[in-house]
């Protein structure tokens, strides 16, 4: 940082400098990427223009795997804070950047590590499985990390008599309990995006589009999942819409995934499931904080950078590596 203005912005935790409106952001980002040997990883919930310039687009598991094996010197994580932390945990010697440090997560915020540590003390004989949508500190308190695409399989891979704490998402945990028959102890956390779908509005949509299939993410509440034709992770939902012969889908997850669905199946119709508010779609405000301008500044200044304490990295690596090992063994 050279100027006082830039240093002030860095102190606030993000780079949001004005960008020359005459430059071609896409080509300039490509040049910077080449100069710095950088790779851009983007979650399905990012804005479409960010998805279109990413080297890899995926859900939490896919992004974790890419972060672990990339040979780039710089990882730009177009997603939210916990995802960039996961990349840093898996690639501690690489520089990991996040376009906007304020891109957090309501689910991650719902499980403060110090409170979870006390919760964990109540169940000393339980193994702890945490959903990847959580802080590095929470991962460091865990035995295994999971994603929405492998949570069921990871629980099923454990001995039937193994006692388990599952956190932080109560809805994903309830879904895993139902699918596996295991008696999981659940932390009471949730994602605000997946908890505001309106059952009445979805029912009205299904009446208006009787030929449509209703697909939902397992972070949704049980009464929403109960009526779904398919339940799966974002990558699972995308794959389903590609392989399924139906032509119309009502999609209950963050609306960013519809961009990839439409690109993969341009003749099909995708309708975002409406939330219980005045918006016509369901967006994560944190995911949408990242923009092309911020991504450009992020690469140019190589800020904001994700840094974690070495002991947190070492403790958090073990449960993530265990997830990746189990996923590889199961062919996930």
C-alpha cells in the first residue's frame, strides 16, 4: 500500500478503490493472473460475470479439492471468508486473497467457536463433524469436516455405534439424521438464505408450472425438503438438471447457481424458488459483495490476504484432510 487512502482501506479489511471505467476488466484480470501465476476459484453463488472468468467453478467440496492441488502461487477465492480460509489451510505456503473481507456467512456466524467448544465439552465421547461452512477455528475443534455433497456418506462411513456431534447447520444435520438413521447431536445454526423460502409461494409456483420439478438444497428446512423431487448439493442439483429429461425446474437454493444451469441446459427453464419476502429471488448478500472491480483490485494490490495462525492451520488441516481422504476412498 502506497497512499494513506489505500492504507486506510487495507485497515478496514478490503480493497475498494475506484477502477478506471475505460479499462477492460476481463482482459486486465487475465493479464494479472498470468503475471502473478494466480488462479481464480469461484463458488456457484457468485455473480455470473465472476463465474465466467473463473478458472474453476464449484461447490464447497470441489473448491476445497482444487485449492489443495493447485500449483498457482496466488489463489483468489471468489466466495466467502470461510472458503478462503479453507484454501489457506490446505495451501498454507500460498497467498490466498478474498476480493472483499466482509464477504462472510450467516451460518458460520451462527456458531461462535468459543461457544461450540463449551457445547462440545458436554459430549466428551462424541466425534465432531462440522459442515465446511464454518470458521477455521471451528474446523480446528473438529474431527472431520464435511460438505453438503458428502455429509451423508461420511456419517455412513463411521461405525454404527459412533456417537456424533454435527454442526453448525441444523437443517443439513436433520437431513443427514433422516438419511442415515443416526442419532446426531445437532448445533442450532442455520443459513439465512435457505431458511426464508416460502412454502405457500413455492406451492403456487408448482400449480402454475405443474410440469416443473422442484429441487432443493439440504440446508433448507424439512418442510421444504419434504416436497422436493430432488435434494442435493449445488453441484448435485446442477448435474441433476443436466441429466434429467424435464424441461422446467423450481430451484430452492441461492440463485447464483441458475447461471450455470442455464449455460449447461440453454433450452430448459429455471425458476428461483421465492423467499418469504418481497424479493423475487433468493440471493446471499455476502456472496454478492464480490465484484469484478474488487477482484481486479484484489489481484492488482494482492490484498486483502487471508492469514491464519499456524496452530489453527495445523489443527484444521486434519479434519479437512480426513474429509478429502474419505471422499477419495468413496469415489466422491
